[in-house]
């Protein structure tokens, strides 16, 4: 078991977690616009509360997406800054896999279809299977229109669907009555801790230079303000 600091800001919630031999801590907080200001102080406070420093970590795990642009940039910038500063590798975590893992706990499900509200009548969708103590991706995250998601459900039926799209789109989703729905996460942070530990045990880790976000919606370029935001987050993480 490695000592891992993990965080995810891909949604309007901020999840942070610490995984170490014999202990685990997880915290769910407000994300969105607040995440860029609160993330680093919360992470440093979590380490301090457990008597740890960045040098004590084996790796830094971060939610790489898909999700909100600003949240993904925040997580990526902080992960790179902390990892460079501590000379540690990073563990990119599929943000939809966190939803699947939380649903596994809530619904005792071994196969989960994740459907997260991506705004603009679109859904971040993925499918996951729990096998031998870890997750396998059976359908990689994709950005789908509602009609395309419904067509996929007809072609490939599922037993459990989890995620914010359930509440966001309601009856517009063609989900059979027999399908178990898990619209709200019990604890995204606890799922983050579990998934980060699983990925570490599987040997998943990359250089900080590869702490890259997964964008599924095209965006040509960052604005000047967005570029300055990224620079500021990296500088703050290194301070």
C-alpha cells in the first residue's frame, strides 16, 4: 500500500483523500468556482492533520476527467505543481470511474453504466465492470447527445445506471423500469480513495508532465484569463 494524496474537482463537488498504510481519510466539499481557491489549502491541511508532508507521499492522484473545464484545469495544474515540487509521479483517475465505484458500494453492483450531466443536453457516459478487485473499462468515456445515449441503452441494456444525468434529464432518458438508478453519490471522496489505491496497486503512475486532463468537448484555445489561472495554480502549488 502506497501513501497517496488524491483529489478530484471535475464536478461541482470537490473530493480529496489521503490513503496510507493502515489509514484513510476522505473529505467531500464544495467545488466549482470555489475549488481553485480552496483545493491547495485543503490538501495541505489534510496532510498536516495526519502528520505528513509532500515528501512522505509515494504519488499524487487526480481526477483527470471528463468534467468541467475549469475543474479539470485546476486539478491538472495542482497535480503537476505538487508532483514536480515533491519529485513524485502522478496517477490519473478516470472521474467517471469514481461514480461507478460509489454505485458499486450503494447498489452492490459489479457492472455500472455512468451518466453524468455534461450540460447542453449532453451526457458524459462510460461503462465499467468490477472484476478481481479492480475496475475494467468496458466502454471508454464519451460525450453523447441524449438521443445517442438512449439508442445505446436500447442496443446494450444495463442493470445499474449512476450519475447526475439521472436527475438532470429525468424522463428524457429511456431507462427501463427494471434498471437500478443511483443518481447521487454517497461519498465521491471515499470512492476516490478506493480507486486511487486500486490504480496504485495495479502499477498505474506517470511522470508529472503527463498529468493531462481528458477533454471530450472540443475547445479551440484557452482565454488569456484561463492561461493566467493555470500559471497561478502551478505557482501556488510549488510555493
